[in-house]
């Protein structure tokens, strides 16, 4: 199976430039640093910790951990997507300038390339954030006795079924790890069933429940919220068709609250133009972040076509709809909204974060809806009853507090 996998990866070597060129039509940054994907990575002294964050979400989740580690240890951080790279560069400019952190794209998982990269970097420890696992990296690190960890690991029902089909190939990959720090007991159960070693699995919770939000930035956006002084709801980390659902809902909201504002935050940058066109077609008055425009009094919709700023938009909002949950499945992590004590509304497709939503539901910290009509009803009810919105928000914050503490547990395990 590993031979077949490596052959497929070899074929990818020839196809990848065409894929990146296609992606670069919408995101030109994909044309940059292509050679890093083929192993021509920045050189550095040996002994750094190599941390891999596939994209934006994983990078933001790992930020508190990275900030703690970089105090005493130089790091290499890799990513897969252009948006993830931009996010990392925005989060750690001083550390990159001082050479405490090196940013690179993760090299293609082909044995010769990985061996060459490991010879250049000679890391003391390789850490995967969440579950973006590369079998040849794992096998070669294990053979070279390089410590290997997964942190903040999670496993959805769908991913479990997919990995189960790989049989001993994936089981042998998991056996390479010295540590698999999972978010919840369900994740631990799935990793065990897939072949991970019992002694390597530790339940830590989600490190996203240990947010360290910049107070100055928070004060700034709370001041902006007071200036806006009107009902605001956010449709956060949306996927198709949730933008259209949100815009249709907002048309009805405006009939009840003519000065209401919708902040629309698509999950993926390559859909920003598509969503902008959808807003134009719906004939809303709107502004967008990339025009460096602030929210204007006449705006009915604000398109947050940027990355890494979701917390800022959450602060401005009175009610939060979490995307990838209606018309598409999986859900997104609601802990940022819960941290800010915002009332949370979500569709029923939340299986990727079911443990969190189960507790939110028990604590009455989120509403689970089944239709666009229920979305409209829940948003309008919260606007109409600020006391209800506050109560649900406080319950959400209490739920967040129940999940905190994962960062210290994780640091202790990887130290």
C-alpha cells in the first residue's frame, strides 16, 4: 500500500504545477515559493521544532502554543495553503524577522524529497496540528528517531470511515507517533480503533479554548460596535449555499429592522469574488474589507473578504450564525463566539465539533436550527429580546470556560 501511495505522490509531482497555476487564477500567491513544495526549503540550524498547520484555522488554533514554544525554542512552521501562509506571516512578523520562526510550504510527501528536507532541517520534533497526517513524513521521521506528535487532534465520523478503508497502512502510520493529543474522548476512541498505540493517546481538550485575544484590538472593535449602534448579525465561516441563505434571510430581517447589518464572512478566499457578485445580484448596499472601507451607516451588508480577522467581526456582532452547518455538513468551531459570550445559531450539520455543540446544547448556549425559516426566526427573536440574547451568550461563555485548559496540558506533554 505504501508503494502505491508513493507512486500516486510521484504522479502528483508532475501535476502539481498545473494545479497551482489554476489556483493562482483566483489567488496569485499560489505562484510564489513553489520550489519549497519540491523540497527546496529555507535552510536553518538543526534542532528546531517543526510544526505543520494546514491552513488558516489550524494556524490560528496553534497561535497560543507557538507563542509559548518560541520563547525558548526556534521553530519551523509549514502550511499547505497560500491563505495559511499569509495568516502565519501576519501573526508572527517579529519572530520571522528575528529568525526565531521560519515559514515554508510543506514539501510533497515523496520519500526522496522528505529525506532531503529532513537533512536540511534536522528537526528535534515534528508536530502536526489537528489531523493533516503525511505517511512518508511519519515513516521517515520514525526511522530517523525524530519525535513525532499530533496535537489538537480530532476525528469526525466521516474521516474515521475514510481512514478505516486504509487498513494497516494508516494503522502503521499512527504507530509512528510518540504522542497523539486528542481533543475529546470520542476522538481518542476513533484513533485507537484505527491502530494508534494506547500509551500515546492523551485527551487534552481543544487548544482553541485557550484564546489570548489582544486587549487593545478588542477595545478598538468594542468601540466600533458602540459607534455602529444598530442590530448586527454575522454569518461566519460560510460555505455555499449559506451565503445565499443568509442574504435571503437578511432581506426578511430588514423588513423588521430596517437598519440591521449582516457581516458576511466566507470561509475560503477563492470564493470572495463569487460572494461579492451574489451580494450585488441581491441588490444590497454593501462595503467590503479589501477596499479598506469601514462599515458605513447606509450599509446593509459588510463583506469581510479577508483572512484571520473573524474575532474582530464577532465582536461587532450581536448574534452569530456558524457556517458549514446548513446545506453543507461538518460545522466550524464555535468556541471563539462562545468566548465573546455571543448567542450562537447553527444548522444541524455540526459533526466535526459535536462534542462542543452537545455541551452548548445542554447548557442552553446555542440554538440548533433545521431550515432557513428557523434562521430568520432565531435572528429576529434575539434582536427583539436582548435579555434572551444575553442569557444564551452567558451560557455559551460558561461552556467555553468548561473547555479551557488544553494549552497547558499540551505544552506539558510536548515539553
